[in-house]
C-alpha cells in the first residue's frame, strides 16, 4: 500500500491534544495548522505539520506516495457519528405524513407504529437483507464524511432478532470500510406482546439477552429509552446496572420527549453519554457536568420532530462535553448527513463552528470509546481524513444544507471522491 501525502491544506484541523472529552474553551481548540500537511503509511498517521515541515521530512520519498494537493481546501479528521440505529429493516415514510397531519410520535408508537413497526420489518428481514440495507446507509455516511459510526440494536425486542441485528453490525464492521461500534438496546421499547408486563420483558433483557450479547461479545454499550410510556428511570436503572455486570457501558436516551430524570440517571449510573436531552433539567445538566457524562445531542431529530433543540450552548457553558450525531433511524431522524447535523448544531443550538467540529470528531469518538484510534489527526491514529470543497471550517458550517465532501480516506485508503 502506497503512503498518502496530503499537502497545502489551507486549513488542516487536527483537534490534537489529549484524548479526553473536551469541555468549555477546550471545545474551541481545533489545533488548526495553516498550509497543513499529513503523511499516512500502513493506514496510520506518521506525521502532521505544516507543508514545509513535512517536505523537510519526506521530500526524498515523495515518489513513493500518492500526493494530494489540497490547495484551497479544508482538511479535517473523518467525522464520527456516535449514535445511530442504522441496522434496521424497512422504512416509515407513511408515518412522516401522519405526523404532518397532526399525529404525535408517541401516539403513533402507542398504536403499534413507530419502533414497533420497524421491529416487525426487522424481524421479517433476513440477516443478508439487513446487511444489504445497512450497507447502503453506511455508504451514504461515508459520502458525508463519516468514517466511524455507532449502531444500536433495539428493533428486535426478542433474543433472536436482537442478536441478528448485532451480528449484522459485526459483519459490516469486518467488511465495510467504516468502523462500526455496536450498542445493545434491548431496552428500546416494551414489545407489544409484553404490554402491561413490562417487568417480565425486563427480566428477559436481564436474564437472557445480556447473557448472550456478552457471551458472543456483540456489543460494547448498553442503551435504554428512558421516557414516559417506555421505561421509567427505575426500570432503566435496572437494565443499565445489569449490563454493567456483563461489562457493558451504559448509555441513555434521556429526557427526549418529557423531562423525566434521564440526565440525572445518566450521572447516577456513570453513563459514558446521555442522548437527546431536549428536556433535560438544569440540575440534570449540572450533575452530568460533575460526573463527566458526555451529552450526545441530535439536532436533526429535534428538527424532524418539530421540537425545540437541546440546550447545547447552555450545556457547554455549564461544563458538559458535547458530542453531536445524526441519530440515523427510520422514525425520528432518517438521515445520514452529519453535514446537516453540524449546520443545525450551529443554527439551532448556538454552538460555534469550532465547537461543532470538536463535537463531531474528538468528543464523538470519546462518546463511543474510540478516541485512541480516531477523532483527531495525530501520529499513531488511523488515517481517517476528509478533504472538503470549502476553504475554512467556518465556511463548512455557513454554507448550510450542502454536502461539501470532496474526498474521504479511511485508514489511508481513498473511499470517496
Ligand atoms: O433515538 N427515541 C427513541 N429511539 C429513536 C427513534 C426510533 C424510531 O422511531 O424508530 C431515537 O430517536
Ligand atoms: Fe436514538
């Protein structure tokens, strides 16, 4: 494999520094290098600096390398999407129409649509069909500059289908260029057949599903939808504490539709991240900052549900590390566009363009435990790089609603452009 040498980036965003989640002013530190250059060999970054610094090091080896002239272009780390439900069957465009006609998200779910509809379609799909459908979405992520993705189960809600979804992600992690990190989310909804017997379903999660998921090493994280009408904070805590016994790190869909103590619970159980947080309380935000829980904010979901976005600005000012994500799923955020999510982080949550990039790279990597390998351009990390058709990181966020991706490299191999 030939080395890759990118030269003359008008702005090279490295996000270099230590690999812990960035907070406060740290979220504005892009480690920006003007006329920047990066050399990648055997899939890993060997040197980062100005073009003249790297010319001094590699001038004699330039014939060996694929040299890319990034004059006039912004270059950043590959984006990281730390929260998706990417491995699902089917589609729900009819529900989109129903919501526009006045139905609410929870009404649709409570009458057998929503998560239940996707659960039926995911149960019916074969493993190969799910691989095929998920591949198309992962290809679209790559085309939007995303090189690492987290994906959740939770459209099985029975042992067999939960395992099927996780195996699909394992296969794709091995075969698709994207790094795909799996989260078990048996606690995504109470299956319709368990209505009124919620505790019995939680027994299934705790006694059957977690055992198998951990025995087959199919997931790193354990997530739960803590929401009025889904799982209470007490039930969510039981699921997350049980996961911890199997080495699964907690994550929580918290305070998405109603303020329900989800942020507080994230701090209490030591979750790596709490997701959504549209209705998180001031006290919940304070406790998250204190406990070091990363806020994973999903502004495209808020837009798609026509809800007010999470208070991203206030969270950063309160000392919470913020990451952003598409939440790619068939119901509340059917998108793979991290570009749009970055735009919305600025427009609807008042993050600055610099904070937004940190939220979509290093902090996102930290939210899925991938910060030693991806999320910044530093020696030893993977050569996951995006060259954008804009000349500054501010322009990337300002020219909104457009996919500015020029080329993408994953582990030093060109995958887009
Ligand atoms: O993160 N809120 C719960 N789960 C997903 C949506 C799932 C669906 O509607 O299919 C979310 O928004
Ligand atoms: Fe989600």
